[in-house]
């Protein structure tokens, strides 16, 4: 069954994960956040601390820097995804496979509490419950947020997470 949502009439809450493992990691993320702020596509942006994170599934020696942000938007989820891909492109991201080094990576973790499963967008993010580098920064912002599919708070999702990779708050 499809849920009809009037995306135009209200602000929507989003949580994004931003990461980088090429060049000046912190500066890359700061530039991405600056573009998000200056675009006015996102409002009321709140950012987590920076986290240095061991690569997950990559054949690389380069660690990542990651943050989560929560914000409001009037864009529908697909328009938001398109916008975020354009920000990645502006910052020098090249099309590559999923497990390659990247100057910037911006993922939508949550869009309100809706679930979407299409070829181009799956929400909530389908792998976040298995990734400490997404969970820890997001918990910093929203510790009591309930995952809409797992129906557990993010703290409880973290407690169940089997990820053993290092995530170091900066």
C-alpha cells in the first residue's frame, strides 16, 4: 500500500550522514555543510561532532571523517536526493562504485519517519543499523529517535549493532 504524503505543505525532518576519506577530511565536510546552509534547501541545521572512522568494507588504508546533521526541508525525498548528489558533484565527487574512496559522501538516513523502497532511494538508510559510524553521530543528535522499521530507539539499535570497526569522536 502507498502512503500519500503532501510534501509541499510542510517542513520535513531529515537526518543526513556526511563523510570523506580523501584530502582534508574535516574541510571537505565543512564545505559540504556550508553549501547545504547557503542553498537554503535545508533549514535549522544541527551538526554532530566529527568522528574518525575505520573504513567499512573498503580495500583502503584511508580512514573516514563522518558527521550527522539533522535539519528541516521542504523538498520531497527524491528532490532532496538529487540536490545532495549535485552538492557531491560540486565538491569533486566522481561517479564510482559503492566501496571506493571519496572526497565527499552524503546519505539520507531518515526523512521524517517514512519508509521508501525504490531503485534510487531506500529510507530509512538500509545499512545504518549495522554501521557505528552512522549511529554514533546520529545518536548524539537524536538519542531517543525511534527507527521507523526496527521500532527501537537509536540507542537500542546501537546496542544490537554487531559492527566492531573503530569510531573515534574528535
